[in-house]
């Protein structure tokens, strides 16, 4: 199956076993564009060329370069144009499901903090803000001297000296 990047027109040859995994999200290794590729329409198989029509001395056709597919989370490294190798197509592969009996999934259960703890954290946060505001008001002269643009804020709040 052949496909083309919609952004940079890079052409890719996808082997039949990987084309069977479509539809998938693909990423162009040349420009990094991502697109959704639908499954190909079922095409009738091409008729085989009879062996008698191919001359014995005919040169073998040039093999198309293999294109590797990687999961969408892996960024393909585009090859150097001087080498002449085609870019690598990247297809999304669905992750393997985690079994419910897995010990890893049991350790990932989050425990909500107790309501008293949440209340204490809110009070501590509010206390820190009150202290910071009191310091900003109490040391406004030093703050204005160290950072002159803060004078506009203090004037707007009616706290300038």
C-alpha cells in the first residue's frame, strides 16, 4: 500500500502486514506532520505474470526500500537527504491492556486525604498569603526603592508613600 504525507508529499510504501493494522494515526518522519490513515479499500489481487512472458536474461526489478513503522509516541529520526533513504512512517499502536489482577495497578490507587487535612492545608495557604500581603505593605518603601515599577501598583491601591 502506498500513502503520501498530506503536508510535505513524502511517499511511503507500507507492507501488507502493517497495512492490515489500519486505521491508525501516522507521523511523517520528514516533516513531523500527523494524520489519520483509514484502512485501504479491499482490492482484488493482481493477476500473477506467467513465467513464460518474463525473459530469462531480464534484470531483476529494483526492490522498494523497506519502511519501518513505530508507535506514534516515538519520534522517527528523518534520514539525511544525501543518503537517499525514504523517511520512516510512524503508526499508532494501541497499548496492551493491564490485567486487573496486576500488582502494578493495585499500587496506583490514589487515596483521598481526610477532610480535616484538606481544611488544614487551606488554612495554611490562606495564612501564607496574609503574611505575604502584610510584608508587601510593611516593606513597601524598600520594595518601591528596589523595584520602581511597583510604585504604580501601590498608587493604584492607594498605598504609595
